[in-house]
C-alpha cells in the first residue's frame, strides 16, 4: 500500500494537478479543529498530538499556523473528504448484499437505459446511500451507456450472447455480482451477454455461467481460447502508468473490435487519448465525462488533500 508522501512532495503533486485541471474554489467557510489527540499527527510537520479538522475528520494539524498554511489545498476538498468518511461509515453498517438488493429493486423501475443516476436511482435517497449505490453499479451502468453510444459498432447479432471482455479486471470488478452485470439483459431486451473478467491479480473462479474469470494480462492471442469479443473495456486501467498495456493496445487497435477505457480525471483521459492516437487507434468516442461515474469518491493514498471518482471519464477506440 503506498503511503502519504512528505508534505512538500504532496504540495508539488497538487501544484502539478492544479495546472492540468484547476480545482473549483472552496465553497464553505473553513472548519475549526478538534481538541488535540495523541493518535493524530500534523499533516504539515508530522508532530503528534494534533488536532483533527472538524469539517472532515480526515486531516489533522498541530495548530492554527499549519492549518492556515494548508488551507489553500484542504479547503476545496474538505467537504468531499467528509463525504468519503460518511460513505465508509454507511458501508460498514450495511452488508453489501442488502445494498445490492435495494439497488436492484430501484433499478427495476427503469425500463430503458437511463440517462443518468437520477433516472436509475430516483431522487428519494439519502446522499450517502445514493453515492454508495452508484459506486456498486458504476461498472455495469458505464457499460450500458457505452453500448448505447457504440450501438453502430457493437455486433447487432442477437442469436448469440454479446461477448464483453473486461481487461485489467481486479477486485473491484470481481466484486460486481453477476446479478448486476446481467442487469444489462433487462436494459437491452432480447440480447444476452457473456462477460469475461481478465486480470493479473484474479484467481480463476467463475461467477456463474455468464461471468467467467481468467487470470493474466490480456492479449489478442487469447481470442483463440476465449472467443472474439464484441467489446473490450478497461475500467480505470491506467494506460499511462503501466507499460504492460502497450502490447495489449497494439493488439487491439485495428483489430476491428471496439475497445473502451475509463479514467479518473480529465487530464488522464486526454493523456491516454494522445497515447492511443500515437499508436494509430481511431477514436469512436473522444474522452468525455461519464454520467455513470461513481458518486462515491476515493481518497488518494499518497496525497492527503486529493481524491478521485471511478470511471469519471470514458472514451472508445478501434
Ligand atoms: Zn504542524
Ligand atoms: Zn477538513
């Protein structure tokens, strides 16, 4: 697990990201600090005891001087860090199966592919419940959204299941239950789906007849064994971070099979698009915000005042 960078390095990272994608300014007055706690350490100088921010319970400072020093970075993200803490508490109190049952009950009120979370989840949810349900369903719903946008390119043949290869699949994809993946069959009546999750961290352990799990890095050579997919998708696969993607992307471009990727941030999606164009991939859908991005954010493990949302941007290629 990566650890928090030292404070000057965190600030350098935040400066770099602010140049790429300016962050909206803080909307609320900065919160005060709790009494000093021996289990808290100052974000800026590392001293303990320290006083936790009352706004988010997510960072602590030795006192007002260091709180003020960090205000530029902390104030804009304090409400989002509060929401992250609330979501984690919400999840701790509710078994995943119960949340999923609530989600599917709501989903079944929506007969067609929805335009956004409001259509699918309805307006009458607590903010934490809404964010947590969106996080459970972001992968299948992002896929449904892409299938709608790419309907001209993904096989229309309904005599056999539409084959979806989920590449760079990891625990977060493994955690999506077959019932949620198969929600697509309700949203696209008359069509059946076959999902294959492929990723180096996965153990071969199929999740039922419609969801296969295959360990390993994804290569086109596997099509002889797995079958040719109708669509390949990589959720937040980090094309810019992992050099092991290069051969996979070379395999896919020009193969005739459309492939889609999602990204945490706009600048990441733009950088990935440059890489894909450079190897000759043709855009079917240029990077754009995803209406089915998770509403539940995830904290950075290296920068205290940073967070991202799964599947925030989508793009598709061939
Ligand atoms: Zn300090
Ligand atoms: Zn705070």
